[in-house]
C-alpha cells in the first residue's frame, strides 16, 4: 500500500496565465485507491487447451528400400499430439497426431503438458492418405488412464467416460486473415511452445508425390516437432493439425494445417472393435476420371460445347464409373456445385478451389451426384454413386503393418515398383518414365497385372557374371507376361520343382529361366545352377529367406 500511495501522490504546479497573474503556490493532491479490486484479465480461450496437448517421443526402425530384408539403425524423433473424444469411435479417449510422426515406430511414449510422466502408447489407426493417426495408451491400468486423461465427464448415452481435456474441433474453416495459435513441442526444447499467425490461404497442397490434401496455409512458425499439434481459433477450438512446412528458400514461415473438417471425416472412416482390439480404416476416394479444362475456344468448338455451358471435359475414367459418366462428357456440377472451365468451384464467398476437394472429402458411403452436358443436352443428372479408393499399380505404402515384398531369384534381387523405389536416387529417368506411363492407366488397362516387377540388383556370383544392368522392368518369364512379383515367384518355384523332378528321374538336360527386360537384353539362368547359387547368396548376405510376399492388409478398405 505504501508503494501505491507514493505513486498516487502527484506534485502539481499551476503556472501563471498569459496575463502574468502571480503564480499560485505548489500544492499536493492525493488520489485515493479504489476500494474495488481490479479484475484479473480474462483467460485466453486457446490457453485452456494446453492440458490436452502432449509430446510424442518415437523410436523408429525403417526398412531399407532396395534391400527390404534389412532395417535401418534405430533413430529417434518427436512430435505433438492432442486428446480427442472420439464419440463416433465407441466413445474412446484417444490421441490424434500425424501419421508421419509415428511412421515405422517400434516404441512410442507420450507426455502430457504439465506432467513429467511418459506413458507407453500404440497406434490403433494409421491413415497415410490424410497423414493422420490415432494412438491409445498401451498396457495402462485404469489409474494410469485417469492420470493421463485427467478428470472425465460421463456420457448419458454410454457407460464410457470422456476426458474433460479432450479438445473440440471447429465446425467450419477459419476465415482469411483470422488469427490462429499453434501449440506443440518443436525442436529446441521439451516444453510447450505457442506461436501465433494468420490464415493466409486455403487450398489443395501436394503433401507427397501421390497425395493431394486440403490444407490451411498460415504464417505461424511450424518446425520439426510441431507436427501433429493443434491450431486454435479465438474460441479455443481446433481449426487444424500442423503437418507440413514449406522449406523452399523462396518462402518464409509458410506452414500448413490439416483442417478440422478433414479430421472429422477421417474419424468417420475409422472403425474400432474394442473387444477384438482391432481397427479398420477406409481410404479416401480417388479422383475416378481424367479431365481437360474447357478454356480453349478451339477445344470447345471441336466438342460442340456452347458458350453457355461451363465445366470440364472428361477424357478417360475408371470402370468404377461405368453407367455413370462417359468419355466426352462435360462435367458441369458435382452435388449441385457448379464447375468453372478451369475445374474450380466456389469454396465460400469469393474463394475458389479445385473441385477435387469435393470428392476427397466424401464420407463413407456418402453418394456423389454428377451433372453433365451430353449429346447436346445440358443439366443431365447422373445416377448417384459412392466413390472409393482406386489402387495404383505403383505401390504407395509398402511397409504399413508388413515388411516390404522382395524376391531373390538365384542372385537377382527383384522388387515391386513403388513410389519409394521410384524416388530412389538409382532409379533412372527411363524407368521413372515407364512407371509414370503405367500410373496413368486405370486398373482395367493393366493387362491383368497387379504390379510391376523391377530388377534392382545383380549380386556378385559366377551365375550372374557379365550381367550388369539392373534397375530395369522385368516383363516376361520364359515368354509368359509377369503379372506381379508373386506371380513371378510362383513361376520360379515351379521351374525349381520341375528341375528337381527331372534330376530325380535321371534327366540331365538343363532347364533355363529367361527374364526379359524392358528395352534391354534378356537375362538367362540355368535353373539348377541358380538354385545352388541362391543358397550361397542368402547365406553370404544374411538374407533370412528367398522371398517375402505380404498378404492383403485387412486393416484397410
């Protein structure tokens, strides 16, 4: 109180007026402190969400791309996650983060903000198509669950109890120039970090070579370790999940969030069986057609599209749309939303976005209605259809839940073509071009194939002496077109069995395995010599077995 009184005492000097009146004497005035205490500043809404944010520490061991029977040395990294109450998933308390944060994990530890204890966790849903994952505590008692998730609120319709620290997802996209606060545990420290930025743009971004996602662009600092962290609006709701930073030298502080609506759709695609301890995930729909913009006057004239009709030209399509769309259709509307001649639709008000986002954001079993201009008639509404994921002949995720596939044939190492293999530094431009050509084909155009087989290495042995041109596509085996790596393995095993039977019958005539390479000379191996060489090669390189072919992953639809 003494200090307050000293500050409130003011020496006030009253100066003479302009007509030179004699100066008045100096007086002291006292300001009496108010008897009403000043109210404390209101708590910012987003700060209340700190209790639900956690640091995720991951130990990972990945498979080697070209020698997939081997694994890389263990590495460690960290990211961020936050508690959500997944009411549509059996009312579970779960932790949401990015899929890339927990990729290839062998150990996961989560530590909630404000706590020093780290809990073991495990992945229950991994969705690489939207870069999201769900975690749950591993082997924890009810007391541990309560310690981590804190106080709970009971749901009247269920015996389950949901954490009060669960963060709430925003109901709509944030406005441009709206302020957001990103929370996370970036590198440089182990305590929570909060950065502020504004929404700069909402658009589709290429999260990977084959993955285009709806994203919110912000100018808040997003650094390694922020991935999986929540971004809050002024109401304390989560508008997005930090997942990507533009590291180009031409940009500065450009980060991206996965919008809350994408998260909500992701949760709707998850299905948990708590009793069996299993989960399934339905992959996001693919764009089921190729298209051409109709901005060119000559193109419009060639296809007899009147000036009053706007949309895009369907140039090819998957057979999943048989009876729905046709090649040559002008797609004018999707679910009633009008398409511009460049393929854009109105996102909201004066903001535009490519129409792909309408299809990628579909919920499970949600129908899609296309409207087309066809045969000179406008506004033709197609029958409703449910879109799904369309597989790629170039494998997208080769090591989710299972080791990657491989085949050692004699002293040859063969792998299925994948996006990881296509990105390898030893994959030449010619092979990349061939894989791109195949990736542009629809499954009905794959000629019965389910994958491409690539010769990635020729191991040193007398069997393969003078063969020195790997990284080629293998197209046939003894004249039979190869449909997949599994198909090649089966044909090779048949050759081995036939050679063994012939040897037992006293037939000394040699048999051969001829592998035709795309655009290169064939490789010919004597089967019995290849069998003997294979045993030596496996032992020399410590390869556990000659092949591994994973079954179809039952956790994905």
